[in-house]
C-alpha cells in the first residue's frame, strides 16, 4: 500500500487527507478488517461502478464513495458487523473512527 495525500469534495467543500492506497486484490480484501487503528484507506477501482462493502471484523468507520472527479456520491457512518452496504463510485475512502497519531 502506498501513502499519499488526496483531495476530494463533500458537499462542494474541498478536503485534503493522507491515505494508504489499496490497489491490489489483497489490500482491497483486507481493508480495515482486524485493524485497531489505521490511516484512512483509499480503494481504487478501474471504473465507476456499484460498490458494496461490509463491516465484519471492523471497528466503526466512515465510508465515502467518490466519483471519477473525487466528488462524494455517498457518505455513511458504518457500524461494525453490517453486511451489504451499497454505494457507487470509482473510489472508496474508509476512515477509521480510531486513527493513529
């Protein structure tokens, strides 16, 4: 996973955040599972599409689905142990409610 800063937009407001980029099958599969603390994770997909996630084995987190221009299409606070949480985008940002300092 690569560390980098990204810029995205929620409700027209610009946000800049440091993330770990998840662009491999294994990093996408693991996501926030089994992590007590984590930097925000940015999942990168080939094209904009419907993306369903789950929160099994995860602490609560915020999920932000982003379109190809890095504009939020959906923002949701995710509780643990939920299945099939849908959204649409080319990118998915998972921000742990417990982040390392």
